[in-house]
């Protein structure tokens, strides 16, 4: 991670990650467990992590990236955002006696290394099947479905209600955790695969499922995601200076090209900020408030444990966010 006093002043990525030298050292800590390896079983995608660790330790970063891309559409994203302490890293026996191997950050490192050296890889696409699929929503689910269907030779069109594609990856996850350039490059890769994006098109208002079927689409995937928050019925939620997490993050993290004029009004925020919740969005809001100049930021939450990644909680505490439990 960058020094606290430096990263608190901007929205650049807080954790630049490994260098080639430190990546090789970290990956060499893998003890190459016999099959079935705990890290592979704990990974929802069953990435071949031990083989990737071996390639990284040998300095074969492109080979390691290719291993991850065999099973993952977003290694550069998963390596940054997955709660690896509860998945692959948490299942590694090395972590029982020594600091856990930073498996997620190594995954992100090799994926970034490959993108910087070669760009996003473009897989070979078979001849067109003549099948057309409409994908509604361009978040992680929609982009994954679009890529997998395009690789099968289907014609894919993605419909997105916002000005830019990416869904939560672009609109709610702060840039200091996930640079938006990565999302933009992923969308560009899909366009080179033949995926078409129709932006500012809201399902149910501008187009319906029946419309899509009448236009000749053979299938429709609805990946509308979590873009709309449930408003809580509490006294005072409509007062000035009270914001929902999605609204707060969108209006503080994004370039104006991403949001319509009516949503570009600056956030009115004083020096003392209260956050209610301890999930990913709450901690992202707290760290964002620090970067916007708040001197005192407190996260109040009901349980003893926070619901975000441990790495993000520790980073927030370093950045002077205070957590108050059982509230």
C-alpha cells in the first residue's frame, strides 16, 4: 500500500501491488500442496492457483496470467476485490503458521502485467452461429455472459441504462480500489470480440423483453444487478446532507462524463461524517469521505464483526476511519 498520508490526498489506487521481484518472492512461499489443494477448492472458479504460483516464482508472468484466464473473465478485478482471506488465502496451510500468501494480489499483478505487455487477450471466435442474444445490464454478470457467448460465436448486444458500461465496477467501487481504466479496457476488449453496447437504454422504459424478442433476439439475459438501493424508512433520511451509499459513491468517484447533469451536484459534506453500516459500500464511503477532506469519519454498525474484506477494514483504520460496534 502507498503511505497513508499520500493516498489519503487522492483517488489513485491505494495498493499498487507487487513488483516483479517481490511477486516472485511472495509466490515462492507456496508449498505446492498435493491434490486436492485447499486454495483451488475454496476458489469459486477453481483457478489453478498452485501452478500459477509456480510460474510466478519462476518469473513466467504471462504464463501465470494465461492460467488464470482459463477459468476467470476478470482476474485483474477478482485479484483486487475478492475476499481472499475467506476463500483461497484463508484455505492455504501456510497461513496457519505464517502470514498468508497474498494470492489475490498476485493474481492481479500477473493480469496487469499481461495487459500492460500485450493488452487484453482476444480469444479466437468460431464462425457465427446466427444466434442473437440480448444482455440487459453491463455489470460483472452482464459482461461475463457477453464474453462467454461471444466466444461461442453468438451475436451479443448489451443494453445499459447508464452513460457508460461497467455497472457497479464503474459506478460504485471507488477508483482507489479499482481503477476505472481497467473496466474501460475490458469493455473495449468485448467490443473487439464483436459485442455491441447500447447505452442509456433502460429496460421497461426504453425497451421491454417483448420488444427484444420481436427484434429477433433468440434469448435475453437479465443482469440488472444491485444498482438501486432499498431506501430505509427512518426519520431524517430526506434531510440535507444524508445520502445513500450508491449516490454518494457515484457523485464523488466518477468523472462527469459518466453521470447525467441532474446527478452531478456536488456532495455537501462537513468535517464530521457518520456512516451507518460496515459492508463494502459503507467502508468505501468512509474511505471516500476521508479523501474528500473529512477530519472525522465514524462507521457505526450493529454487529461486532465488519462485513467487508479484512484488508479494506485495516486500510480504512490506517486512513483514520473509526468503527463503533453494537450500534
